[in-house]
């Protein structure tokens, strides 16, 4: 799978509305057949920072995502609400979902 984590530094005046601002993009991406997950989290240390954790089934699904109409729409809309260019880690992982964190097993 393609595993991506991206940090978005949102302008302070837009930080509380970010889930709604990115809402159409989020819903459309989650509906893609090759999307495994697409989840936003807000930093506990910086209320203007959102972290996106996303995964796609394979290279084909990742390509379909960046070529989609909703991705192009997000490229036009989202930067107007950001303080800087998002930072990203993008890698391919040889698995198809989450593994358990054995060191913190719940009995």
C-alpha cells in the first residue's frame, strides 16, 4: 500500500473551520475505491496544525487519487487557507492495513 502522512499548517483564522473547509475533499477521497483510509487529526501542541494520515491500495489507486477532479479542486481551494506548503512523508509499505502494536497489547 501507499502510506502517506502530511502536516498542514492552517492559517489561525481558518484553523477551527478546517474540517469543514477540507470536508468535500475528504468525503470524495474516502469514497475512492482504492482509498484504504483518509483521516485528519489536530495537533495537541499547535491548534493550527492538522495531520493527515492516508493510505491507498497500490500505485494505481494513488495515481487515480491525484488525477481526480476532487484532488484538482482541493489544489485550487485549500492553499488559500494554509500558512505554508504542507510537509509530507510518502512511502510504500508491504501490507494492506494496520498491524497491532504488540508492545501495548490490551488483554
